[in-house]
C-alpha cells in the first residue's frame, strides 16, 4: 500500500510516466532477478539483507536502508477469543483446536521467516519448550507465498489470526496485538537477544541455503544493474526517500523512517544519486 500511494503521487508530478508495481515476497522478488533474469528498475525489500545477500555485488551495487517495523498478531473483532487474547496468553489461544492462524512462506517472504524467529524468541521469553514446533505444525494449510495473501482469509473468517507486520495492520484498518519488544524484532535495544535465534531458507539458486539470524527489521531498496530506466528510477528513489514526500507517506502508514538513512555501498563510492539522496536527508 505505501508503494502504491508513493507511485501515484510521483506520477502526479511526472505525467506520462507509467509505474508497473509487482508485489511478491522479497526473496521471491530477488530470485526473479537472479534466476529468471527479469528486468527491474527498483527492487524494494522488507528485509534489507535480501538485497545484501542475494543481489550485491552481482546484480546491484548498493542498498539504502530506509524504514523499520515490528511483528504483530493481527486479527478482527470477530476472531475467536479476540476479547481475551493478550501478551500473556496469545500462544495458548493459537494452539486451541477451534482457532486457526495463517503465516507466510519463509522461503518466499521475510514475514514468513520472521514469524519463525519471533516464535523462537517467544519460546525462550515465555519459557515454553517446543512452542515453536507446536505452533508451526498447526494450520500449515494456511501458509501463503506472502503475508498480504492472508488478509482475505482473515476478513472472511477462514482464519482467526495472522503473524503480520504492524504497519500492514494499520494500513488495512485491522485489529492487532502488540507483542513484547523482546520478541517482536522491532526494538534495536534487543538486537543481541534477537541474534540468538536463526532460520535457514532456500538461497539464490537451487540447492543453496541462506542462514537468517534474528535482528531488528529494516527495509531496503536498490536499483538493479539490469534496470532499463536507470535515470527515471533514480528520480523515483529520490522522491521515495525525501522526508517531505515518500518517507512522510511511509511514516503515515505505520512504518517509522530511519533517521538518518543507512547506505550500504559496495562499489559506487562517488555515485551522484547517492550523494543527492544524502543531501535530501540532511536533517537540521
């Protein structure tokens, strides 16, 4: 949703420009570039490390970290036990036989593997051995390629809860339970605790695997090397990362921007675009 709003507002000041948005899990998006040789002008990822690990240095030169988020347990007012669920009992409610929950595929979507990381952290936090195993072996028929695919199931009452980003809940006007900072991957203060858990997912090519360690969630974006419209892509990214334009929209939609932005720059030490973005984001 934030990407669509930003794209629409960019088109208002750039008449004649067509922006083709294609949403998928961030890992899947990266593989479209690395495995399918798909052309792409801008790649945005819900986990900046997907760009670092799968695109740089062969498919992209740099990565700009622009926003954060946190995991939440999303539901509706009609979800079973919605009036009872709390930070102390949510895992017990998910395990009830009459409750169904959904999550996204960890091999396709960062929200999917972040769900597993959150569950591992919860297992330690609540001192509940086997909690991760118990929850992940329940309701596997409701695993979907990306987290927003689950919203329709939630709204129709097919499932009661989703592990989802807080920002998505805000954007869709959904109810949500805020999880403790010790497990929601949203608080840099707990970086060391987050790093104690890990999951392994499929890598950039068949047979490869990628180890993902827990850390505060941060979003990133880049212009791939095969971008057919690099100049226009640069203008879009400058608009996207302007604190008074794109980043303002991001913040209004429940995603706190990083201040300052973080640029991971592999080769382009003197890249003019990056210099312009840094200039736009100089805060008084």
